[in-house]
C-alpha cells in the first residue's frame, strides 16, 4: 500500500507548498521501516513465554499435581462437582 501511494504521488500534479516532495520523503521512510521490520526475526511474545513450559507451576505444585490432573482426565472426573438437587 505504501509503494502504491508513492507511485500515485509520483504520477500526479505537484501539490502546493512543497507537499508532494515531503509526502514522498515520508513514504520512503515508512517503506524503509516496514522493510526493516519484516526482515527482523519473527519471534512472537507467546513463543517466548511458551519456552517456560510450566516450570513455575511445577515448582509450586510438584509432580504429584500433574499425576492427579492426568488421572482426572482419564476418568473424566475433572471440573466442578455437580450441583445437589433440592
């Protein structure tokens, strides 16, 4: 979109008060910035956080916690208890 705007500005009649060259200068800077951002390493914040892999939780609860969770999944007994009917 930025390159198309630059092409449009280069083919139209010049704007008053030296606006066309300034617009083209700003578009060139924007193009350079976007190219630089695209070339940088693509690491998402979620992937950086994912590298922890629950280490804080395992320190807090211990391995027994994960054994109980796995057992509850196998017997479908996880979650809240059912409401008692009156």
